[in-house]
């Protein structure tokens, strides 16, 4: 059975594995190269980055196996960030990303955020994700951080 639930500490390594495998697939880069761009320190310390800071971190579970993830992270009192939306290929295009994103946006609204932002790396290689974000009401904005991403979006809540 496929479920979306808050992450448990024993699932951290599985989440990292999903992110690395999907990133390698999308960008056709070796794991070492992915690790250079993303140390995933926020996941290692998810309690302070997410749960203790008006955020949340969800996992997509299929028969106790982590197959996807998504999170909300606080940027300031009014703005949060949609983070870590990664799904194995077999779980994309089935409405699961939409369902998880809606759960995360509901959490953001309920927590009192007024806007949610996101960043992503490549318009072409992440076209499927961008299509999902547009359907959710996100629109393109100017850069809001100094990371390596090149695509920035926002949605009013």
C-alpha cells in the first residue's frame, strides 16, 4: 500500500538514496558529482531544519520502502519553501507528487505562511516537475537565494 507520512529517523538514509538516484537519473552525473552540489545536511539534521522550525518532511512509502519525499522549510514568518520533492521514476505521473504537494501546501497554510517558494536546477531536465508546480499555481520569480539552482517559483497561499 502506498502512503504519505511524516519521515521517521530510521528513514533518513533511504530518503538520501532516493534523492541521489533520481538526481543521477535526471542529470546523468555520477553520485560523487551529485554529493559535491548537495551534502544533504538539512536531512541529517531534519529536526532543526524542518520540524523544530515550523516545517515538515514527508515520505512516500510503498510497502515500508521509501520511494519519494517532500518537505516544507521556513524561510521567514510569512514565507516557506517547498523542498526535497523527489520520486523514483515508477512513482511519477501517477498523481502522487500532486497529492504530496497538496499535503505540504495544506501544512504551510495551516502553519500561517502566506507564500511558498521553490527552486530547481534545470527547465528542460525538470520539465515534468515544473508542469506539476504550474498546475499547483506556482509562477516564475526572480532569484531569491544564492544556491546553484537557476529556476525560482512562488505561490500565494
